[in-house]
């Protein structure tokens, strides 16, 4: 189970994804914890069993137990927050924005890893889940912490490629039933 196995599973018609997967993960300049936490959190957010099955063991091997748990926590809390805040933002009635959320999000305040890493993983998950409010919020926290735009872009590049590989491989698994 590995990045190489996942790349070899990408069909020829999606060769660009195979190449991009190799470059955004294999040639990333992010520190290992930021990289593999982003990979794990986005693999979870992709909802693709194939992608998660292949990338999770490698992520686990490259992360401390605390970082592994925190990346899973980022995916979990953002799955909730992205739906909540995206819905609140999309509703025409802006009064919902004045109401107390009333949702527990304690892990954001105490993720068990460097706050910047957790914010980066939360940002990447928000990219997959398409929550503009969360993207803006996490990007602002990252930028205030001194994180360069190039690092932020690395996170959403990883998110976009992991998501695309998941969509492609899951579709291929279904389409194979008809061949």
C-alpha cells in the first residue's frame, strides 16, 4: 500500500493525475508533517476508499501518533464545519450568521500538534468540501502566522489531486462492472 501503488492504479486516460500525484506528494517541499498530514486529511475528505487505503499507511509511517490523530481530527471537524458554515453562508437570510453555532470544535483550539499544521490540514479539507468561509478563515490564520502563499497553494494542490484521483479511481471501479 503506497503512493506508487496508487499511481499505478490511475488509468492511462488520467495520466496527468498520475504525474501530478507523483509531483505534489513525491516532490513536495513541505516538511514531512505538513505534507503527510495534508495527504491523510485530504484522503479522508476525498471519501475514496481506494485513496485512503493506499495513502493512510504511508501517512501513518511518516507522522507521529499525535500528528496522525490530529490530521484525522482536522478531517472530522472540517466535515462538520464545512457543511455548517457553507450552508450559513449560502442562505439568503443572513440572520443565521448572527446565531450562535452551538457546535463543539475543541480540537481546533487544542489539536495536539503545531497550530499552523492543523490550520493547513483544515484548509486543505475545506478546499475539497468547497466552503469559502472556512477557506478564507484558515487562509487568514495561516498568512497571519507567516505562512507563504506558496505553502498554502501546496495544500490546495494536494487536495485537488487527491480528490481527482479518488473520483477517477472510484468511477473506474464502478465502470469496470460494465466491461
